[in-house]
């Protein structure tokens, strides 16, 4: 991987991690279509995801600080506001589905799931999920622990490339009655521990087998690009969903899936 490829992959990761169009799916397609393949494909993806997890931490630092303070106060048996307690518990239980499925499907994620045809099908599946969520959305409910768990279950679908972590969480939130903005904000925060943990694990593996030194500067440039673009994309998405639906992303996913099928023929 050279520096130009690193910038391209970093920009794709930063943009598509927070737009509901699938970062892993776009990275797979970018490598296959533009010849950006690297022998460290999955590990590079994880490093880029680690960079975007830091973008989440920066963007929501006040919220995470509040969550941390809530955990400390609860451990000291002090009273905390109900909504802070709900956010903490919702984040904890919402992480469980992705951790469970991630361990269960780890082998498949490294092999069977990483092909363009599967990405095309899951792009269409995600588009259908978004359409149903928009049609059934009432946006009259607030986040609670039970809804946090089920949003986590929806987000776990993103373990399959093409589904989209943010998109699955937003769709799940809409189906459970949350507003688009609330679903997006919780979904982004919920993604942090999974993305951070996965990225850190792969980062340590890269360091232990010398791959970090092989990739060197291009990987660093790629990670910085993913971080900067990720912060911008997250800010855009939170503001966009205040007044817009997911329709433009539904159409984007359908068109991209059809283009991929056409290229595979």
C-alpha cells in the first residue's frame, strides 16, 4: 500500500463509517475495483476503524465523560440522573450482541464475508431495512435499556460487510420509535467499544508480526485521513438527520449494488 492508496482508503473509511452505506463494504469494493488490495486487508481495515473510533471519542467526549462519571458515582452508590443511568446501561447491554456474534463469526469475517458479490446483496438488504424503518417509524419514544439492547442487535448486522454499522443502528432505532438524530447519536456511541476493541486487537497483532513496520507511513497517513474525515462525516450526519430521511442513502445503496452486479457479470 502506497501513500495515495492509504489516503483513498482512509477517506473511504472515515466517510462511510458514519454515512449509512457500509465502510467495510466500500473498502472491499475499492480494493477489487481500483486495485488497492493489500495482503494485510483485514488488519488495515481494523486500524482504520481504530482511527474512526478515536473520532467518535473526540466528537462525543462530553457524553463519554458523563458516562464515565455515572459509572464511578454508581460504584460509589451515589445518586445519578435517570437519563445518565439509562445511557450507561444501554451502552453496556447494546454492546453484547456484537461481541457475541463477532466471536462466533470471526473466521467467516476474515474469509467468506469478504467478497464483492456478498457486499452487493447486503447493500440491497440494508436498503430494504432502511425503507421499512422509514415507513414504520413513529419517532415518539425515548432511549431505554431494552431499546439499547435491540439497537445493539441491529448494529451487530454490520459484522457482515455491506450492512453498515451506523445505518443498522439508525434503522433499528427508528423501528423502536426513536428519532433519527437520537438513533444516530446513540448508534455512533454504541459503535465505539466494538470498533475500538477490534482495532486495538488488530493493531497489536500488526505490531507483533512486524506488519506495522512493513506498512509504515502509508498506514499512518491512512489512519490520520480516516480520523479527520470521520469527524467531519459524523458532524454532517447528526445535523443532516435532524431534518432529512434516509431516502438518499437507500437510493445510493441500490444504485451501487446494481453497478457492482454489472461489473461482476
